[in-house]
C-alpha cells in the first residue's frame, strides 16, 4: 500500500491537485453506477460494484496523501475495501453459480423469478 501512497504524493509535486483525483473518482463512481443500473447480466453488475469500490478507495488514498496523514488511515480504509471486494466476489460468484444451475442463465430477471 505504501507504493500507491508514494505515487500519489509524486503527483502532488507535478501540479496535480487533490481535485483532479476527486474528479477522477467521481467519474469512476458514475461509470460504476451506470453499470449497475443499466446492465442485466449479473457479472456486469458485479463489475459496476467493483468500480464503485475502487472509486471510494481512490478517494481515501488521495485525501490521505494530500493531507499528509502520518497514521495511514486512508491506506487502512483502502485495505478494508480490498477485503470487502474479495468477500463480495466470493459471495457473488456463489450466487451466480446457483442461479446458473437452476435457471440456465445469469440475469437480473432470473433472480427476480427466484424471489417469488
């Protein structure tokens, strides 16, 4: 995690401000939200959630780097986000396998049919 922090701090000396990182994070968040709201395939929805989590992680690391955080709180939150993403993928793939075995496809409509 220290490597990411050093890269972000290196950008601080090149004229890139925290606003640039926040704008990139906002763009990533909107792309992930669009992927969640418009896709029918559950794997594409899961990829949208991953993009959302990466946007949050970028926010934490960038703000920690530009604020001079010496307690590594941004990196700690980033580590929690990575572990949350790994758990989400494990649970999501287990659900995908069960839906595919019972319905023969992996779409949001298949999940709605299983709800009833």
